[in-house]
């Protein structure tokens, strides 16, 4: 019997990585027509609509009554069908304000989970942030989501270790790892040289950083690293054949925050980094028609649509991800980079260590990830020298770079969205069976003496 799936999440056209994740997941689930009846989205909205199908409901993010109305609507619809309803909550603290509008302090997801589970709906939560050192509110939210749902899904094994730790003490049986899906399935789907020609980059070595920009993305350090690489490793002629493309705009909410002052400070910081590194740069709205020989750095100042994202992954020779948050447990950009068969230089945030280095211990300094999938570097100031060395290694060692591309693609191929969607459907089947298990007629014992086994275990 197919499932009716309800996803609670941000959703395009709202600019949000979680919305993109949910759209790609929904698209992949649609291919499994025997297992999925229909998919509908309850879009967490902050005025970024209008929305189209499969969005069925919009939740006014800062209106508590709107969250409650969504609960009522989903429960009503679940009773109107013979198909089992599955609710997928895409949890992120920043999307959950309290009744006074304070970001990240709400319990709307918990209220939803409790209501759906009490009404026997299969309810699962994707956790997009798992903090190693949460405050009391953050810890309690995840513990209650575990209590009131059929399972918590994370995109890294490392997150499971954190959630099982004494910090959260969430039972292993409540946790499931499913890979973050990737957009691109085959390196042969697009021809790199053809795409480069289309953008006027066919005679350029292309270094890229893609996605929404913010101070936490670490661009201020990768710019300095790139400048050092050009000055120390390249001749003038070689320098003219290399370009660093930073494609994507700052998050609109960051631009508007506090009257735009943090955004202006960020722009000034990037300008200072480029001036100190003696880089020539420009900001454009499109790539066609640009003379890339005149610039070291090009900012493509637009929100990247799906087609442009995929084409730029394909055109890339080296992706640089200088992120500063080492607790980050997910990155669609890194996943898609490996899935596209491209080499990356990335800081050692949790997801990168798992994906690139198989969760092995990372000593300080730059190192080539396990199986030579990509290069890992330390965050912040140390990354300047390490990224420069990484660029030197990949630009001037074509054979090693191509081997790294092959190794990256081999791991990424396992993470195709169809594979991740199928793993989710199998987990839904498991959760459904757990609900339907009938306890046998064996005698139930209540402990009246201390457990000798537990005492021995503690002493050991």
C-alpha cells in the first residue's frame, strides 16, 4: 500500500538549503510510484512565495496559530484516505521561533511531532543541525523529538555518535543515517569543455566556491590563500589562465539584518582581503561575454538556479570550501562536488571529515583525504597557507587531480538521490512494522533486584 508523504520544510522559491534538500528529496521520491501515493509540502514561509504544487500549505513562520492550523489540516487529510500518512519534519533551529518571535527558541516541531505520533501517523525527523555542545533548550528539543517520533534521520554517522553520547542520551534504535543525496549522477552527463566554452572559460583553470555567502563560509580566507598561490606558485602567463569564480549571493535575510550593517562590514572584509592579496576582481550578473583574462576573481552575484548549479559543478576544476563551522553535519555543496566527480579543498568540518576521510582522525595541517577523495585543511587563519599549498598540488599535478576526481565520484555515486530516497522508503517500512508489532504472551517480569550484569559492566 503506497504512502502519502507530508514534508514540513522551507521550499523554493524561498532561498534556503533545507528547501532545496526537500525539493530534491520530493523529486526523487516521485519516481517510486508503487511505494508513494502523493507528496505534499507544508512550506515554512516568511513572505517568499507564491508557491506551486507540491506545496499544499504555507506556515507563517512567526505565527504560532499557523503551525497549529497545519497540524489540524494534516491530521484531517490523513483521515480522508486509506493510504498510511508519513510526516517528514525537516528540523532546523533557526526555522523554529518561540511565541515571541525569538529565532531558534521555539517548540513548534516538537508540538507537531507529538500531535502526529499520538494520532498514529508515521513521523520521522531529518536533523539538519546536531550540536556537540547544545544549550539546555537545544538539547531538550532533540530529546523530545526522539521521544515523540518514530525516528531521527541524519546525513552523517558522526551525528549518530553525538546523539548517543551522554550529552543527549538518545537510544540508538531511534537513529538512522541516510546519505545526503546528490544532484548529478554521471560525469558524462555534461561535457566539461563544452560548458566552459559556453561561459568563455575554455582556456581557463576554474577554481570555484558555490552557494549562498556569509561570513561563516570563510571566503575571506580562501581569497587570501588564492592570492598567495598566484604570487608564489604562478608565472604572470599562468596567472592569466586561472580564475577563481565565487558564485552566489549573500542570504537575503543576512543582507537585511540590522539595516544592512553586518552585510556592509562583510563586503568591506572581502574587499580588504582582495586588496591585501593584490587581486584583480569584478562582480557580474552573468558570465557570458566577460573577459576573464582581466581578473583573478569573479563574483557571480546571483542566486544560482538548478541548471547553473549543475553546469558550474561540471565546469569546475577545483572546488574550495573554506567553511568556519566545524560542527556542520551536512553540506549539499560538498556532496554535489563529489557526486560530480570534482576535487575539493575543504576545511575539516564534520561532514567533510566523514565524506572525505571516512571519519578517521585528522591531525593538524593539510592532508589528502582517505582514498585521495579531496584535500582537508584547518579552518580560519591556518587555512590560508594550507589552501594555497592544496591549489599548488592540484593545479600542477594533473594526474593526481584526475585520480582525485575519480575517487570522489566513486563515493558520490553511492549518494544519488534515488539511492537516498529508496533508503528512506525502506526506513519508513521499518517504522511502520515497528508500530504494528504485537507483543507475544510471554510473562512480563519487573526487576526487583539490581542487575548483576550491569554492576559488572560498570566495574569493568
